[in-house]
């Protein structure tokens, strides 16, 4: 027989999760997979001791895994897309011309604003990172720019569109959960977005830059690219097709398939590689060139379905844990008890943001970090006279943008594998992502700013 979980038991479970993950990942420096698996097994065992039947636990895990199906399909197709774009010469062409037009001293700011433009048109950080993001990382390596700095700029720009673009899923999801219009939601987010972007821009302008750029090395790299691929503007047709599909708001799976198919056509026409067995091998295991230049080889020899299995396995484990926490009532039992003693309106806003971050950390899923706190706090905001637009913005800042900062988060796992930079390393440089939540909390804490930014009094 299943039992209703109380606050004290939910506290035990959350303390166990935080202690296990902190010790394993941050102190022992372990990869997140096994610590998460151990945590999931431990939580299931405790829930069983607390009276939950195995059937209920199994159902909760399956429901959690079901939410992973779409991210897994997206990751799989993106792995294939990256490999095809290497084989077709799309990324090499961008690298070849990018080294002429993107100056190392202004690389970070250039990457930030170009990825902002692309993400605003596509509404997808995944699409942005896996296309122009991969190309920018290649340029960074070739021009001596720090990979962690480059990753921070790329991710900051890509997630700007995830937060602000009317084409983004989360930008539509947050106001839908809270009951406000999307454009009210977007306008209200300017309070945190504009100052966060301004500080981020200054940060990247002042960030350390390579003292000396080896021009002879760049010429050797360009020569290697030219020898290994047919560099041609027609190779850009595939990414342009992906952007066009995104602007037309086609679902992401058909959009990625269009990118793969057009990439294969370009491979046949421009690179004159028509062997279907080679195509299958590249899509499965990634592109493997015969280029002797080690720098170029390290950039173009990548992608493929198998390259995403690290992220896929991590997401499956993380969302299994998330299913247990959500469907066995752990999160609800904890936060409903925490909400009750809060008296000030500003405290409710602070707790909303903290709840969204906590759900992100415990489940690794940004949609749950918007949905669960949104459902828990919506009536409380109405009862206390706090505008719903404040709730939607807080959820977006602390839900959408925090997920890439978590190693086992869906976005964090994907960005780390795609760009080749671990989450822990790029976090300090992904300034836009953690500045937006900080501004949200600052507005709630500073009385003079509350009326204008939050629409509330203390």
C-alpha cells in the first residue's frame, strides 16, 4: 500500500541526494553517471522503506524515463547532423572563412552576439550550439582562444534565445503554466535580461585574450582544410535550411532530418562522396578524415550517433531519479511545507527561484523546473496579489537558464559533449546564465526595485 509522504521523510531523501552527489561529483571528481545511479537506487530503497510499493516505484521511474524520449531523439539526430556536416564540408567551410573575419581579440563578443542572433531566429539553444557553436569552437582552437571562454560565450548567446525568443519552447511554456501572454512574459524578462547581457558583454570584452596569434599556423590550418575538403559556399545550404525550418516553426525532429538530408546531398554534389556505406558509417561512428594536421583533425573528426551515448545514458539515469521525486511526491511534500511560513511577497519570489533551481538540480530537467514550482506557487501568487508575470519570469530565469549549469542536466550534458568542454569548466564563463537568476534575487531583496521590477511591495 502506498503512503502519503510527509515533510520529514522528504527532507531525509533530499539530504541523501545532495550529500551523495556533492561528495561523489565535487569531492571525488567522479563522472556523474554512477553517482546518479547510486542516488537513484538509494532513493528507491528509502521510498520502499517509507511504504511505497515496488509497482509505484517502477511506474514513477518509467514515467520519468518517458520524459527523456524526446531529448534522446534530439541528441541522437544532432550527433548524426554534426557528423554529416563535417563530411559535407559545411563546418570546414565556416572554419575556413571564419578565421579571416573573426578576430581573436574580439572572438568572445563576436561569438556571443552571433549566437544570440541565430538563437533568436531558431528559438533553440540545442540547434544553435550544434551548428554555429561547433564552428566557433573550431575557430577558437585554431586561433588560440581559450576553449572554456569560447564555450561560455557560445552557451550564453545560445541560451539568450532559449529565454527571449517567441519561437522557443520554454518561452512559450513558462507563461502557459502561469497564465500570462507570451509577449507580456518577454517584456517583463527585460528587467533581468538587459542588465545581465550588459555585464556579460563587458566581461567578454575584458576577458583574457591570446597575446600572440600565430599567423603561419593559421595559414597551415587553412591549407589543411582546403586540401581535405572542397571549400564552397554551397556547403552552407544545409545550415540555412535548418534555420529556415526553425523560423517557420517546424518541429525540431523534422528540422534536424532536413539538415541531415540536405547535408548528404551536399556531400554527394560538392564533396563527391556518394558511397552510401560510407555515409552510414559516418552517421553511426562519426566523421574520420585522413588530414595530417592534428589541430584540424581534432576538430573535424567527430559527431555520429555513438558520440551522444554519454549524454543519453546520463539523461536516462537523471530522469529516472526525477520520476521518483516527482511521482512519489517528494518535491511537493518538501516545498509545500516550506511555503507555509513565508510572510513577505518578496520571500515568495525568492522561494520560487530557489525551488526552480532545486528541482533542476534534483531532476536535471528544465521543463520540470518550470512546471512543478509553477503549479505549486501559482495559487499562492494569486492569493497574495503578486503578478503572474513575476512568477513566469522567475521560472524562466531559474529554470531554463540554470539547467545548462548542472552537469547531469539535459542541456548541461548536451553542451558538454557537443562543445568538448565539461560543465564545471565552462560555468564561470557562462555569465549570462547565472547573472539572470542573481538579478531576479536582487530585485526581490532590494525594496526600491521591487515595485518596478516585480510589480510588488514587500
